[in-house]
C-alpha cells in the first residue's frame, strides 16, 4: 500500500518498495475499455524520446564499507546486468570485480554483499553455480583463490548477516519457494484450502563459516533456526553471537506482519532452540499498543533491543519512533516521543548512543541519539529515559540508503564513517561518505567535490549526466485552517522543462502510496508513474506529503486514522491552491494520479471535487467494504480504521469512492495487475464499471501475471505510456 524507496531488497540491488512500485507494455487483448471522447492524438515520437531518457546514468545497488574502513564493496549496474566491485575506500578507481563466474561471457546475478567482521572476506549470493537460477552463498577472501560456495539451497534467500564473531552466517530462507516472499509479488492462483494449503514460510537459516586456515569444507545445507510455524521478516545477532532477535508472525506471512511480535532464540547453551516472544504490540499498553515494529537491533552489552515502532502501512516502509525493550522482555520505552521526524533505520554506537536514519520534512538525515536511564524495571532496563540529540551528521534533500533498508547506511565498526548511495531530482546516484568527526575542510558546505551539502562524494559515475526534466522545489503550505486538524504540509513541485513564467501550464498531482510513506527527492522515473516524465513533457507536477505520511513525526503519520480521503485530501487540495497562487498554472488543466493508496486517493478525489480534469488510478481501492474481504493483507486495516468492517462498516463506507460515484465526472484511466493481493483487481473493475455506467470516459487495463509491484519491463513501460497518453488527451501540455 505504499511508495518509499525500497520495500525489500532484491538479490542484485534494492528494489523500490511496496505498494507503489509499478511500471508497464500491455497486450491489448487484456484491456476493457470505453472512451468516446474525440481529441487530437498526442505526439508519440516525443513521448518515446522522453520515456527513453528517464533513467539515464549508471545506477548503484548495495553499498558495504569494510568494518576497518579500508575498502568499499558495491553493486554497479552494467549493460548485461550488474557486478560486485571492491576498491580501496580512498581510491575507487582501483576497483576489482568479485564474481563466481569462471568466464567473462558467463553472466550471473550476484549481490546481497556483507563483510565478515574482520574485514578479510566478503559474502554474497550468486546463481552462477545453481541449477535453474538458484542462488547460493559464496565467500571471497581476496587471497587470489576463487570464491568458495558455502551452501546448497533450494528456495528464496535474502538478507545475509555475519555473527559478530564471524563464524556463522544467518539469512532469510523460504525453502521450496514458488514466488518471492511478501505481498508485492504476484499471488499464486487460489487452489485448495485458502490460507492453509501451499503457504510458504520464511525462516532464519544459519550456516558455519570457517576461518580459512583449514582446507575448504564442502557446501552445506543450512540449519533452520526458527520454528516452522513462524514467518520471519527481520533479524539481528546478539553481540555474543549466541542468540538471534527477530520479528515474526504466524503464517501466512504476507498478511500477518501487522501483528508481528519480537522474539529471541538462543542458539547455544541453556534454552537452545526455544523461541521466546519478548514483545507483542497487540498485548502491551500505552502508545505502542496495536502498532507495528521493525528493525530490531541488539545493544552492545546484550541487555537491550532497540527497534522502530509506529503506525506503518507496509512491511519495508518503516517509520515511527525509536523504542527499547529488555532482551528478557517487559514494557517498551519510547526514546523519541514527540520528535517531529520519522526514524526508519537504527544502529547502536555504544550502550548509550544510537545512530538514527530519519526523514525530516523533505530531507533524509543521520543523527546520533543519546539516552540515559534512571531506575530500572525487573528486567534491568531503565524505567525513565532522558534523550538528547546531536546536530545532524548530515541532512540532505536526497534519496539515501545502502540498498538494503530505507535510509539505511553502511558503517565501519567504530562508526567513524558512514557510506551510502544517494540521488536527487537533479543528479543521478553516486556513492557518498559521512564522517562522525570529520577532518577540517571535509565536512563543510558541498563537502569535497560533492553535490550534496555536508557529505563527501566518493564516486563520479554520472558527472556528465544532466536531467531531462525541470527543476524541483520543496514547498510548504497550511491545510484549511477552518477545518479540524489543520497541518503544515510539505511536498515537492517539479517545474516544467524549459519553464517560462510568462506561459500557462497544466498541473498533475502525484499522490504517493502507503499511506505511511513519503515523496522523497530522487533521480529519474523510478519505473512507474513519476514526475520526471510529465515535467519533461511540459507539466507542473505536485508531489504532496499529506497527513498520514512520514517526515513530521508519529502524530502526523497517525492523523489520517479513520479519516481516509478526507483530511488528507484537504491537505492535497490546499497544496494545489498554493501552486495556483504562486505559479502560472491553468486551473482548467489540473489532473491527479497515483498507485496503491495513491490509486485510492485518485478514485476518491474525483468523487469529491470537480477540480481534476483527468485522472490515472493504478492498483486503487474503490470500496473499502468489499476490499476487506478480497485482499490478502487485511491485518493492516484495523490499526487505521479502528475495527473490522464487520464491527464498524460505517467508517469504511465513509471513505469508499463507490458510495459517491454519482459525483464523478473526471475521465479516468484504471490500471491493475490480475494477481495483485494488496489491491485486488476487482476493486479496479468495480470503479471502472461504475464510471462506465455513468457515461464517464474511462479505460480499464489489466496486466497478466502481475502482482502489486510489476516485474515485467514491458508492462512497466506500458503503464507510463498509457498514463502519458491519457493526460495528453484530456490535459494537453503547452501554453
């Protein structure tokens, strides 16, 4: 239900996550259409030129700095796929490729890189030696010998992590998987006992890693370290390498992340093999009750586990507050209460400091949190925590991450260096470095040859690449003060390419998914409905972050509970008013588009106002009451609506576009995958059918074998082509 770079990493690089990933070319036999509106055909040649230029430049996948800070490993896209490169941190030009491929013409998929704690070896997944594209774990010691295969696997794998002592590797493993784990992927065709037959469970697997002093042992089948009745989403090693902490829930995993618990399991000694639930948000009192948890991180002394807790609409789209709980269990404590930001990633520095990657307004930033506790509960954790924050180590209007997790960074063992990739609306991805205590001259404005303030740019892969679209501006506005719950709202406005303030232009509003997500500055088209293409074609594009979004604290994120389509739509319309007041926009040429929650908002908006003259709704929700019984992830709804649809149907009806369909007159293009479990196709059919019965111009396009996140490049391209042509037809660019 969201759009925030990166829901779950792929094996080659991170993928932009969850509900809003899309793209699309389409087989006309799958279209159901009705459109009697006669208009001038758009300039197809120009559209092709723009779409072909959206993702120019070389892209970077995962980034991993060696624990000793001497070398950097990263994934770099190539014409044939991608490659793992390793180089001295101070001279990336001296890179060498790490690969299992024995011949140059053998193209493998390789990724998910992780350094051994002693910085002498790099582990990664590769499908070079697997049958049928199966990925296995490999280890390269940089000793001139080929990378060594560690495992014999059969299924989906991800997220490898060394134990702190370097003797074992743990990873997520779906043995015998027939599809990628998670709700984004296309759902299997229903057969047998629904919810029971064919359920695929993601577990934690562990394999030994030798020290290299003895002859290489044979690859092994991993030991499954979690019980078969728990689906695992994330994990972390204890500092003594003897235990694991993990977030897990009963199967099916796609549906139950929203009610997941925090578990620990000892791998050695007393209690070995027993999964212990130390935190269940559904059972605790206070602010965390009924909310979601993510990013578990064990403290260096082993006594405490930190995590992020808050209202989250999607696994992988993380935001909330930073919490701690005793590793033995007990009452959790909020370290960032009332902080007007949205933490998404954490890492312990020492027992009193936590590094936090967070979204603050339109900026991604890294801060260091210091907390002191007084008193202690029965499990040894302070009952009251006094928290303070240093000034941000950096704060940039850019998409930041290490390719594994939203706003995640790769750090050295002493946390003196943080390395990551970043991109902005104006510059493609590059590698950057931030220092905790920078030498003089390296941390000032623009860093050392950097296009971002406060960080050092390490790579120059894309210095010659310029954007093919207009400039972007961060805007702030106040929602309607006369209505309850007025907020200050942030968003991005992308200007038309070759903007001339003496001319009038059309405006398209792009609503992000989620709703717990955010629009963040990033390069290119992102593979789906995006601002860059429309800017290049002569449109203003407004990307608002209304209430319910990340970036302004947990209260702001929770402000749309039981109010979908109302307060958040007010925020969006106030943003439109702001743009109209400041820029030369033709009020008769304003459109709206979005995917997932953005698709819902598009459907709902055209039933509430006549301001939008064209709309594109991707993977939307038109009827929350019928949706409740159709989707594969209904657990996410109760935290937002307050009750099930069977207990409080009125709150669902209030936000259902279908109940206001008589007020809809906007020509609307509707797009969806036929195997979407998050926002099932019947929701799109229902909306399209209702518009058609009202004689509103509409088309419904259904894409075969696609889930919520489209994977077929042809389909991804087609989504954008159809959206561009739809707006060109009903909302033509130009003066």
